[in-house]
C-alpha cells in the first residue's frame, strides 16, 4: 500500500444545492423525510473534511470540532478524529493491517481507534465504507491487549493452526 496524498474532494461537478437535494432524496429512498436545513447540515458535515488518497483507499478525515457530530460522549467533544474509509474500487474491505496502517499514517502510532458495531436501531449500512473513531494521543481504551506481539513471517493456517500473511515492509 502506497503512502497517502492529500487531495480535494471530488463532488461529481454538482452544485451544493444539487448535492443537498441528493442527500434529501437518499433519505427519502430509505423512507425518511428530512428538511432542507437538515440535509444542508449533513452536507457540511460530510464534505467539510481533509481528503487523502493512495493506490487503494480514499479517507475523509474530520478532526476535533469537525468530528463532533459523530461524538456522543461529552468529555470527548473537540478531541476525536473521525476517519471514513473506502476503497477506490468500492469493494468491501476488512483488512485489519490496512486499517491499522491508515490510522497510523493519518493520526499517529500513539493514537488508539475503534470501529463500532452498533445496536440495530443505530445501524447505517449503505456503502462499503468503514469508520474509525480515533482518540487523542495518549488516551488508552480500557480494554484490549497490554503488550505488543506481531507475526511478521507468512504462516499457512488450517484446521487447528493459526495463519497469518507476512508483513510487507
């Protein structure tokens, strides 16, 4: 995977007004009517971001206050970074090592992040897009491993045998 390059968000040549109408239409498609003002707020939240691309992914990054619309914990308002990650070819991902590398490159190796699997009533599943919520540097989540252990060599797995691909370096 190549390093990320900061770029501009391509919005398919449509005006802001057309984009906002499109947001309203997408919600209507799922049976929910929203006001133009709500769609405008969503448009600002979604498109007011840093955008990075490499040979595989596009990542939209919102830091601090710009990420607050996704932060529900009051003590974390203004401190989090939100990464919205998708493949350029729009295929699904779940390559943990790639997501870790994206988090490290765009937020730092000293930041922890989480991916949420929400209760069904908060589920949003409309695209092959993935979301990491990155805590401020130095904050450690209160669960998970306490030490580092990495398999760097390729190990063929099988029934009753752990497997792992080798590390690209």
